[in-house]
C-alpha cells in the first residue's frame, strides 16, 4: 500500500476520513511532528460513534491496525504541530 495523507500537518483539532481494516493490516503514523504531538486512533462502534483506541504521540508515533473495523485519526486541539498518514 502506498503512503497516503490522512491529516495535513498543522495545529488544531482535525479528523481523518474513515480507515477500513478488513483482512490486511494498516500502518498509521505521525508525520512532521513535534514532541508534544497527539493524535487519537479511534474505533467506530455499531452506533456510529468513535471511541479511543490508542494515542499516537511524539514518543510512540506509529501503530499497526490489525483488528477488523472502521477507524479514524483525530488530532487533539491541544496537540503540537503534526500530520498523519497511512502506509
């Protein structure tokens, strides 16, 4: 899978489009990030709400999504400058 931009680098709250994991794992990570970067990985529930699953940070900038489901990334309003990608 080619790398794809999910959240453009910047500050302030922002959400990615949905990321569907079904049969193939997906790597998500921070890009152009500062030490204080924080992006939540959220898992969509059966009612359409998003629930915290993991938090990407400057010290833990990548995660491999292996559990089937629909996810999105959400940059926190208090985050330092960063973006996010899948690859």
